[in-house]
C-alpha cells in the first residue's frame, strides 16, 4: 500500500508518495501562476493536477492521504464546500486593520472580517486551507486539526475552543478539532471514480506546512529544533514545556505530549528572491567566506512588519548600505537572517523552553552550505541539513502513521 502527502506551500503545491517502508516512490509539483494572488481555484486545480500526475498503480493502491497548508490561510465555504468569497492568505493583513475593541487571534480575526464581506450569509464553514482541501477529498466539511486551529484561538491545553470564542457569532461556523492524523473519512466516491483511486483510501486530518516540514525531518528528541528556510524563516524547537509570548510572537503547538515551541519571522528566502534568482544564490554563496564577518548590519524583511522574535508590525527592513559586490551583499543578508534565528532561539530559552542542542535545516535555503556555517557560528550548536525536509514527505508520514506519529 502507498501513502500520499500533499503540501500546499507558499509558492506551490507538492505531492509525495511513500511505500509501507517509508521510501519515497513518487514526487510531483504543481506551481501557482501568481503565488502572491493564489486562491481556492488555484488550490483545487493543483490538488486535482497532483492526483492526475500519480501513476495509476499508485492511485489504485493508495491507503491514506494527508494534506498540509500554509498556517493562517482561511476561507468561508457554503454547504457544498464552495468558497463564498476569496480566501484570506496567511500574510493578508486586512483583517488586523479593523477597530475591534479586543484583538482576536490572527486567523479568527480573518474569519470575522470574511463574515462582513458580501456572500457570507451563505457561509456554513470556516475552514483553514488544509481543512478545505481535505474536505474536497472526503466531501465532508467542518473538521480541522489542532495545529491549524491554534492561530484561530483553539486551546491546545484544554483541547477545546475557549468559552469566549464559543460565544462569538462566528462560533457556529468553526470546525470541530481533532488531533492531526485522525481519520476524517474515506475519499468521496466521485473523486475515487474519476481518478481511479482506491475507494477505501482514508483521508487523515492534516497539519501546517512548517509542522509537516518538521515531521519530515524525523526529529524526536527534546532540545532538537528545525529551522525552515523557505519563503519565511520558521523556528520549531521540540520542548517538554510550552512557552508563549504575544510580545515576542512566540507560541507552542501541541505535539502529542511534547510541544513545538517557536515562531515565524517575516524574514527568509522571500527577501533573497527580491534580489537574486536561485541560480545566482547558489553561485554567489560559493564565494562567501562564512567565518569572516561581512561588516554589514541588515535586518532583512520583504516589506515593513515583523512578527518574531519581536512583534513589531511597523518595523522597517534594514538593507542599506548596499555594497557594489553582490557576494558581500548576500553575505550580509544571510548574516542578518542568522542573527534573527539566533535571537529567536535565545528568546525561546529565556521563556523556559527545553535548551537548544541541535538545529536541523529544512526548506529551499537548507542546501546553502555557506549559510549553514554562518548560522552555526551564530547559534553555537551544531547545524545539520535535513536528509528529508520536504513538507510533502512529512504529510505522507502523517498519512501513514496517523495519530501514532505524536508521542
Ligand atoms: N541556494 C540558496 N540559498 C538560500 N536560499 C535559497 C537558495 N535556493 C533557494 N532559496 C530560497 O528558498 C526559498 C524557497 O524555499 P521553499 O522551501 O520552496 O519555500 P516555500 O515552501 O515557502 O515556498 C526561496 O525564497 C529562495 O529564495
Ligand atoms: O509563514 C508561514 C506560512 O505558513 C509559516 O509557515 C507559519 O507562520 C508558521 O506557522 P505554524 O507555526 O502555525 O506552522
């Protein structure tokens, strides 16, 4: 039997199929034409494109599917799971700009904002991106996992929606929350028939894209952390203690009986892409001397605003002066991001998380050896590159192991 992980990341969607031994047997990608303006129609097209790309023999023997999505991307859908309005992406700030007396958790604020838009009278479900895609596969809406639900205000300690959230008008649209990996249902008959999928294939509750990348690495020991060097810079430290601080943008996801303490900076590969192609990044990085400081003091951001290691919605990018030498400029950018990462882990330690022992790197930037060395110098612990850090692989592991993945 085979297990399919579907990752809906910032810049596109990916599929990964593993066999019973956990070996990758198939991978595919479906890009978005305009990632910045992606919407539900792009995700649905990518979902069906990825299913169609799978070899028929794998489709026929598929035992389970799990989907991960960008954390904080939400939509309202009607009874038939049709979106009633465009989704709000994880980085959409419009909902936070309102004049609500009490600030709401980020994704809940987005839901309340969506409820004020045209068409919302038909809304039946508030869903995160991964929930909606899983619901398209089962045909059943109204379910989510406790990872995606965290930014909507779900209490991971009590495993319930807080009473004050249950008293809000949006409560009637909120999904029921289960552990990631829980069986949500079987693939719906129509989709199974259309793609010749095993009709007994199960769909499991998913997770967020960064947690899927964490799961992909196979890290299991407290004190080990995964830094995702994707479009954004996401830190996740496996900790025996949960830590939280709104002031510093720190939160903890439940991970079975352990916690994933961390936060997400707006810095990351998205800034690098504003200046360099991936090929240029690879070429220039080889000329960097990672043990010699660049002498530059950047705070690389793609636009104003930071969320972690400080919550500073108006913080400006600091990217000047720009030297004429691109090698030195890139060196300065990578150092700036390494400092943010080091501050982030220091913050987790201050707040009482399990002390950091080792960092594993995942995401597009993890193949950059010069950056790894710069980061190791800044972090003061060994930094290794994940053998497997693809979120789609993590989702495939979740499809296979289900709730047993979490200790
Ligand atoms: N050699 C490299 N060094 C540093 N960053 C890189 C390199 N190659 C690609 N990247 C960055 O990796 C990012 C893409 O990583 P990926 O994990 O696919 O992101 P996401 O899942 O957020 O879409 C891009 O922003 C790109 O700038
Ligand atoms: O920038 C992101 C888009 O998804 C990060 O992945 C995200 O903010 C991290 O969130 P989480 O800790 O809930 O996985």
